[in-house]
C-alpha cells in the first residue's frame, strides 16, 4: 500500500536531487481535500495525489496555463475531471463528490509550484509514479 509517508519521503528525495535553493522555499504537499471548500493550490500549477482511504491510487499533474483571471491555475482546472457537485446532500454533506469513474476516491492532496518553476511539477509526477507505481497510473507503468 502506498501511503502519505511514501509520498513525502519520495517527494523530499526528488527535491534533494532537483531543487535549487535559489528557487526559494521548497513546495510542500497541502492538507487533504475531502470534497469540501476550495481545493488547496487550485490557483497554481503542480501535482496531485488521489487517495482511497489511506492509499494513494493515482498521481497526476496539472500544469495548464489557464487564461485571463485564471492564468496558471493548472491544478484547479485539471482536478475538475475528478469531482462534480453533490446533488444529494441528504446522504452526504460534502459540497462535491467524486465522479463515477473515480467513485473510490476519498481525498486529494496537492502540491503547488511557483509559476516560474511549474515545469518541475511534470518531473515530480513522473518521478513519483516510477518510485511508487500507483495502481491507476497506467501510462507510466514500468
């Protein structure tokens, strides 16, 4: 099982290899988003991890450029494919819920990058997929 501890250890290893201290503070994973409120780092480009309870099942990247007032909002735009508005609040009080294809997802974690270093998010995604091998990442399987 791939846990948050595995994610943190491997993210730290990535930054030891590839982050230049001149870039400023090293990006950190935000708290879990449980389909309520605003997605952490929704206004940045970066990576995300989809969790089924305590297990990471998918790692992705949101580095789209966006446009107008949402410029560089890659994570917010990309994560919209994994959730929808919850129309049945009698059963579940969350404002959002996973889409049907991702019904097992319970939380999402994000890590946002400064806009001038967003390209490192793509490298982090590939690095983490290769190290952790999440079950739903098919394009980067070894």
